[in-house]
C-alpha cells in the first residue's frame, strides 16, 4: 500500500524565516506532488517531481529517491504563504494520488 | 481560461435527499478526478475519468455514490440517498493527457456539502 507521511503537522514562523516541510513516502510511489490549500479552501498544484529539484519563485521542492523523501522549502516567508501544504504520491502509469495529512503553516508578520 | 468550475459552492440538504454535484473541467484536459476532503480522512480520490471513461472507481465509498461524464466538458457526482456522514468538501480536478506525472492538477473551488 502506498503511504505518504508529512511533518510537521503544524508550523508557525515569523515573517522572513526559511521554512521546510518534509514528506516521506513508501515503496511504490515514484512521483511526488506538492499542493497548497488556501484558507478559503482552494487547492493549487505547486510542484510535481520525480527527481532532483524544482523552483518557482520563493518555493523550492526537492526529492531524494533513494531515501524516499521530499521537502518543500519557502524562502523569505510572508504571511500570504500561510496555508495548508499537502504532499501526495503517485506511481507512473497510475493516476491515483495518495495524500499526506497536510502541514498547516502560519506566518506571523 | 476559467479554470475548473464546480457547482454549487455550498449545498445543504436533509438526510435521504439526492445530491448532484457538477464539474466543468478545463477545455482540452483529458483527465477528470473527483476527490472528497474531510477533517478525519483528509483528501481521498473517489473516481477518475480518462477521455470521459471511468478508469478507477475503487474510492467510491458505497453504491449510494455514482459519477458520470457524458462528454468532455461535464461531469456529475451523485449521492442518493445522502447521509450525514457524506458531509465533506468535494473537489473536482482535471489535467492534460500529456503524461499525468508531467501535468499538474487543476482543482475547482470545491462544493461544501452538509447533510443534516
């Protein structure tokens, strides 16, 4: 069974801090997705990666296939980054996602 | 592009009533997914379609749930009869066919269903 575990469950930081959210996954998962769910409930796909690193603005996602671990980093965090960040795993050729429980990030001004 | 459009945004109904949730995927997207989100279980895949054909409905909780995609621009998720434990936010998402793992998911804003 594919499993995805995230940590921490909740994270509060001061504006400007460097943020790291971690995701570990089980055998059978070959691609990792990072999603952002805004306080209003909408969900946005941030990254999808199966190797290496991807960057978009202040967001960076990395994946270590050998260790079955992915991280989402936010540089120069801002209150508007406050959201729930969800990692999800999928297997090539299988469009079903297995979701982590999410990390609730709060950035204090 | 208007994005994935779901309706209604909120639905409040009494136990036993039929509920129909609607979704319009992004034009040109060949995959359509229905997800359910609850506090207890988080996000769960209910069913997904490829080119209007249901591929995997193993996440549909019971026979009370059914989903259809009569054409490339419309899908419905129906619950009949509804029960209080069906209360959740239901998301529809779509993606292109260029290889799922290279194509991001686009989510609708969700339908918040409350069954009393």
